[in-house]
């Protein structure tokens, strides 16, 4: 894979096998891979093995610092494919060593209880006095 040009390219993964993906990092910055990038790529690798489910829970563990000059291999373990829930474990590897792992649970979309109260009717921001007007009114 070539060096990424933008965020979409940075996060893009190359599928090597059914459960195996490769990603790259921008080779700039402090000499380590940004943790959010590894999380996003790991989640994308998991999504690459899941259909019609939405991630509702994930747990991440940073094990070693990542080297931005070396591609990352993402190994996806298809832990469980159930009726409503799917579970995946992703291990990110560089030079034969784990640098990160992720456990994610995916759920089939379904309706649930609505716990949020309706938004109250309030003035629009443009209808409110400016900061200077509010300060003058408070001083008067």
C-alpha cells in the first residue's frame, strides 16, 4: 500500500484474506502511531466481517507503541455470530507482536424505549440579545 493522502486513505484497509487486513499510517509526527487511528482501523476491520449490524460496545487495549513506518496487520477473530448480536476480537500486529487489541459487539438494529425528553421551546440564537446588550441590561 502507498502512503496515505488524507483521512479516508489513512483509515482504508487492504483485505489480505477473509479475516486479515493491512493498514498503513502517515509517516509524520512523533514517531508513534496515533491511538485513535489504530482504534478506527481495528473497528473497520471488524466491520469488514459483519453485515447489517451496528457496533454498540467496544473495549480497547494498547499493548505496545506502533511504528508508523511499518504496516499494521489486523487479525479478526469471529468470536460469535448470533441472532441479534455479533462479537469480534481484533488484534493489531506489527513485526509479529501485538500492539493493540479490540473487542467489539454489534447488534441488529431494532426499536427500543425512548428515554429522552422532548426539546423545550426556546428562543432562537438570533433572537437573543448580544453579549454587550445583555451586559448593559444587567448594569442598568
